[in-house]
């Protein structure tokens, strides 16, 4: 990812984002989801002490500088 003074280019960031589902593809995705099972899996994971994201990184360069200054 190319950067200018530590800030990623907007085009590079957009290239990493997944495409949004629309129309029939979205309806098919939603029909196949088991939302209740996703919630139960999340609760079990939290109770087990695990999480998918171990480190939360700020999206803004200004926020990251401010957090690192303290």
C-alpha cells in the first residue's frame, strides 16, 4: 500500500474493501445466513476468552499519533 507521510492513499484503501452485495446476491446471502448461530458462536468465543481481533488499530493517522504520544 502506497503512503504519503504515513497516510495510505484513498485508492489503495478502497482496493482492499470487499465489494457490496446487491439485489439477488444479497438476498441469497441473507437467506443462507443463520444469524442466531452467529450470535451464539460469538458469545461462546467471548466466554472462552478469545476474540478474532487481538489489536485494534485506529483508522485515522491523527488518532494513532495522539494515542502514541501519551
